[in-house]
């Protein structure tokens, strides 16, 4: 039993290590856009393979625990949640890479001046990511629910950026490539927020044994 607990702790630590890499990738990709910093964008691209390898290693560890230890109750929920969170983290990493690639394209184009606030949207998303991962570490269901409540604000910001960019492109046809890049960046940030809500839902399943997907509250 002690060996099993040690393995579970190792699984948690590997997830935390991966979450740190992903949080850094998100932060750097957004700052690459805002500061037009090519070096930050390239650092995100360079770390992609490390995140991908960690996903494979964590999945292998979790599957091995399921096969050899046959866990039940809370331990089974922990390993199941770890597999799902691992997938969400890897997808966040992919989205950060996409933002970094857009940043590189924007660096070589004239900046556009529109009433949008990518940094503010990014700060909300980064807070959601941090809270979701803190909720997992602390097994804090209240913090997980707080993440779910934040999702609408990010969706509203995305919709506002879409509308503003459409108007901007109509008035400034030559700036369509830059405006489209900003639309995709907003979309990627919104998708990162969605993955944060997935993690928060997994935390609620882990801590309370309830399924809140699609606004359901089903106890297992």
C-alpha cells in the first residue's frame, strides 16, 4: 500500500510539473503578442516537444497504475482525473503554440489600433488556469466552482473582440491578416479557458464524486 501511495504522489508531482510548463507557455505566448517579442514566441515553440513527452509519460504511469493496482473509490477517481487533466494540459500547450505562431506573424506586420484588450482577456484566462490547477492540488471544490463561474466573462470578451475586428476589417481591408490573427488569438484564449473548466469539472468529480458536465450534478 505504501508503494502505491508513493506512485500516486509521483503522478501528482508529474502533473504539477507539466502544469508549470503549460502555464509558462501560455504566459510567454501572450506576452510575445503584446510585446511583439520574437524570442518569447520561439521559447514556446521549443518547449512543445517537452510538454508532449510529459503527456505520454503521465498517461503511461496512470495506465500502469490502473492495470497493476486496480484502485477503487477516491484513488480510482484520482487516476481517472489525472488522465483527463493531462489531456487538457497538453491541449492548452498546443493552443499556446498556436498563439506564439500568430505572434510571430504579427511581428512582421504593421500594428493595428483597435479597441480590444487581449492582455485583459489573457489575464482572466491565466487566472482560470491557475485556479483550476490550485483546486486540483488542494482538492478545493469551491475554487473549482469559481473557475466555472468565470467562463462566461471570457466568452463575452471573445465575442466583443470578434465584433470589433469585423468592423475594423470592413474599414481597413489592408489590415485583414493582422485582424484575423487577433481573432484567432482570442479564440485560442477562449479554448484555453474551456480546458480550465474541464479541469475544474474533474476536480469536482474527484472531490465530491459528482458530474457537472453540461450543468449536470450527478453523484456517483
